[in-house]
C-alpha cells in the first residue's frame, strides 16, 4: 500500500483534484472498457482545473508558504544533492578537539572532474537519523570541524562548496558551554580570509548564525523555495507580537524569501525549482544546481588570490544600509 502523500495546507485543493482524477481513472480501468465520451470530457475538465489551480497556487506563494516548502519532509537534503552532483565523496570526521558532529558533514569529492571540499548541514530523513544528526542543528564541534576542512581545502588549493540547511545552531546548555557563538564567530572571520574560491548554497532553511557559520563565501546561491533569515518566523513572531501564531506576518516582514534576498544583494543567484518544490523532481533540480555551481566556479577560478579576497571584502561591505548625521542635527 502506498504511503500517504505529505500535503501542505495550501496544497489541499490540488490533492482533492488528484483524488477525483485517481478515482475516475480507477473506475475506468475496472470497467475494462474504453472511457465513454462523458468520462473523457470529465477527465479533461479535471486536468484543466488542476493545471489552473497549480498556476494560481504556486504562482502566488506567500513568504510563509515558501518557508513551509523549505521545511517539506520530502525536500532533498544536502547529502542528496552531494550524491547527485559529486563523485567520490570521502567524508572526514571530527574537529580534533571534542568529537564528531553528525549535523555537519564534510569531506573531499569530485565535482565535474575537479577536486573540491564539501561542507554540508544535514537534517536526516527518518526519525532515528534525525536524532543522530540533531535535526540539522550543529554544535560547536560541527563548526570547528568545518573550520578544519576549510583550512585543509586552503592548504591543497581546493574550492569550497557549502550546503546550508539548518533552522539554526543548537542552543542547548552543552552547546553553549562549549562556546558555540565563539565557534561561529571564528568561522566568520576565517572564511572571510580563505585563499580559495568559496560558494554556498541554501538548499532549505538558512537559519541565523547557524547558517552564516558556513556561509561567508564568494558567492551565495539559494533555491527558489528556500529561505535565509536572522531568525525563524516563529521566533520573530514570539518576540515582536508575543504570539508564535503570527509567524506568517513575521515571514513577510523579515524579507527572507529568495526573491527579496536577491533584490537586497544578500544572494547572488536564485536557482529555479520544479513547480511545487524541489521534492517533485530532485534529479532535475540537482542538474540545475550543477550548472549554476559550475558557472560560478568558472568565474572565480581565474582570479588571483588578491582579487578573490578584495572582491569578497567588497561583497560583504555592500550589505546593509546606514546613514550618518552630525551630532545634534538628527
């Protein structure tokens, strides 16, 4: 028996049309006769209604709906993309200080025939794996492992590809006692000065400093239905409106969608997804990602180290807007 399809609230009209289509097709098959003109006309009408509903729903997604797609349990995760676009991935473990954080995975691989260093946040698919990977929330040792791999990549001249997908760094007592904020801050500083090309891709959730800890790169790419934000919509709603139910309002205010981020210059390219999200066609989505990564690597590889560092510095200096006024004139 097939498992039920996971359906988001705003997709329910589509699932209802799918159910009607499936029932009508099943009845036709069981009859053993070709569909009557009336049945054929009804099938065609339902197909048109479904296509129209898809265009209406997916063509006008709200920020909150995109957040829901970014969290879809069937959405491809970081290691799914690594297996689809890279060859010979060799995972490297441990931070050489405390332990091995399975929420953050890294190692060497070949991308289109060239050696690269891959660093990825991975949530896990089933319950057992989710727990083992701490639901994709890295702890300090995860960020220190990432830093070890960044330095290894720099030593051997390997471009760095990072895959971001986390609701945020783990905020537990153990994580705080091992200085998670310091580990992230160190990564921000060290990534700014890496002497190799670096590209990050936001494949799902890009939550706060947990995402930024592997995201200070030459180019930042984001999937169409991913988000990147200083705080989750629920967290923002709880602070500003004292009610987590105001998350949809917070999502709009945070300007966290791919389109808004591109306008603000936070990301360099939005990678398109199949209608309804990457989980509808992971192979095609991965092919689109492969093309985008190769294009940006082709731009970055010819640059001298000094050019690379200067461009990276200027990229992050351009972010944000502020005004200065003379004292007493404000």
